């Protein structure tokens, strides 16, 4: 149940709850400590009282002092050295008649009773040094005299052993120890010594004040820390949670975490990563939706052609027309197959790209490898030669951050496109150079007819193909794949006619590694 309660609380409430529990535990131990400290301080003074009482009884026995006012008065005058650090000594006879009081020796009579808050009895066992401590609550309105305390002592089970009690008023904290005076087995009176122990109360008050100040300081620190934790950490995290919930629920409500992204700490980094990831996912979803729409549109045309041709095929008996219709059907089926195959490959490439990591690549090695492969295929087959021109300028490496097989795919698609527009025994040129603005260019030039489009940017759109004589033989995805891969590497791609010469020119620019 407790664990479930903790789990359901917010981070701030968990923090405050745990601090409250710790605070209560510390407070409990503090109360125990304060309750124990006073008896421990009293114990030290009580041991001195017992020594004084025992020495006094020894002197009374040795000097054969009678418990009369005259003898006790003389005894007190002659043995003041016994009562150093003791404020008051009182003696009673066996009938509880006052026979001596150091407060009256200087003819300065005063009240023997004071208001008591708490009376603490400490009984010391001489035989085994064990101490029994009892606490008795006394009504503040009731005055309790020393003689009354002696009567209680006489009737207690610990009679015959010294015991201590405290008397506390507004100005004093008195510590008094009482013991019966036993000479040769006879009880001849009672001896009480009293000491002003204000230092005990001062020490206790000092500790209480220190604890209260410490508790207040800790409380303020917890409050400030809680405020900072909530203001600068928990609230931004909650904003991030709300941001993800709105995205999950496809809420139309605007979400803005730009203030979090501007932070320079870990939360700012997390917010930026989350925002980039969300935008990337949204772009992927949008791209997939648009791509699917375009694919459906492209497939609809050959499907309509298939439907029309199949309907005519069933109605005609002309052999030549049937052969022509069958060729149309075959052509449309191949076109649909090519679209689906290229689309499937494009999706696989997108998935693979997300799993591949970029590393330092030398474009010179990539260009040489692809050019050699194409020369080995197309030169014997069609007499088309790929001529490579690497503008070294004392530069041995053309390094960028990229994915090697994707860069090879970029150049391969460009070469395939150029070759498809080239006649046999023509040349295709590949130039590699490093620009002054710390970029690297790959330029592919063919000797074909060039671009008929005024806006050459449209050739990079999905399913775009301007080949009337080869209609249906190309899916129109090759250059779109190239553009996506170039964008992935942070590059740019452009197309133009190779003026003043004949042919087309496509230039890809990548940011170089400094």
C-alpha cells in the first residue's frame, strides 16, 4: 500500500513526502535526546551531592553531633568546607522539625518552598550503584515544601537511600538531594542539600534553540530546493510530457518548446533531441503519405490501360489487334512491376539509412570504384566510356562525412540516368573537385539531348519522367532517390544543360571535412 502511494505521487510530492518522513524520524530522535539529556546532566551533580551527604553524616557520627538547633548551628559554622559549591544545607530531626538551615545562618530567613513544575526522583543504590529514575508531575498551583518531600521519601520503598528531585521556577533550577541520617542503626534525622543548577537549564535551552534553528534552516533549504526543483526541472519535464501527449493524440493545439530548447543544460539538449525526433517522424509520416498518394496515382494509369486493353481484347477477333493489345498488357504489367519494385527498394533504403552511421569517406575512392564498374559494363556493351577527371591541385583526399554505399548509389544513379540518354559510343564525364568554400563537387556530364524542361528542379520529383520514346521503361524514382540521399548528407544537387556544348550536367555538392 505504501509503495503504491509513493508510485502515484509526482516527483515533487515524492521529494516532499520523503523529506517529511526523514524530518519526523529526526524529530523523534531529537525528542528522545532532549528527554535523556537532563537526567544525564543531573546525574553528574547528584553524584557530588551523595559524596557531600556521606561526608557530612560521617562528621556528625564522628563528632557525636546531636540533632538540636544549637549543635547543628555550631556544626554548620565549623564545617563549611564540606559544602563547597552547595547553595543550601537543611537538617531535620526525626520528627521533621527544622534544626538547621544555612539560609538562616546569616539571619536572612526565606521561604523554604517553591513552585514545582517537574519533580525527578533519582535513587542511588549504594550496594550495586544502580539508579532508579521516576518522574512525578506536580500541580503548579500547589506549593511543595522540603518537609513534605521528606514525608513522601519516608513512605517510599526506597527509604534509606539518597534520592534527588528538581525544583524549577521562573528564575531558578534547583537540584535537591535528601537522605536520612542513620547512626548505629537509629534514624536521628534527615539531611537535604540543594544547589542552583541553572547551567543545566541553560544547556538544555541552548540545545533546544540550536535544534529549532537547525530545523528552521533545513525547512527553508527544503522549500528553496523544492521551488528550484519544480520551477527549473519538474515543470519543464511536465511541459515535455504534455508536448508528447499532444503529438500522440494528434491535437491541433499548438505546442511550443522553443523556450526549453534554448536552455543550455541537459533539459535543453533533451528538448532539442525530442523536437528533432518528432519533426523527423512527422516528416517521415508526411513523406510516406505523399509517396503512397503519388504511387497510387502512377499505378492508376497503367491499371486503366490494362482494363481498357483487356476489355477490347475480349471483343476483337482481329489477330494483329490482339497481338498489339497483348503487348500493351505486357508493357503495363512491367510498368506496374517496376513501380512497385522501385518503391519497395526505396522503402528498404530508407529503413537501412536510419540504421547506418556516417563516417569519414574519401570521395575519390568512391568515384574511382563506381566509374571502373560502369566502364567494365557499358564500354564493351555499348561503347560508352566514363571519363574521370579529378582536380587534385596537390590535394590527395576529398573527405566528407557520409555512408559509403549510399554515396556510391548517388553516383551510380546519376550515371545510369546519363547513359540512358546517351547514344552508343559516346562519353560521359565525371569531375571531382574541391571548391574554395570548403565544399566538394561531383559533376556528371553526358552528350545526350539535354533537358527540355525550363525548371530542371522538377526532374527530382517522385515518378517524374520525360521520355516519350521510352514511356513506361523508367519509374521516375532514380533522381528522386539521389536527391533524398544528397539531402541526407547535408548536400545540394542541381541540374542544367551543358552550354554551349550538347548534353546535360548534374552537380552534387557536399560539405567537406576541415
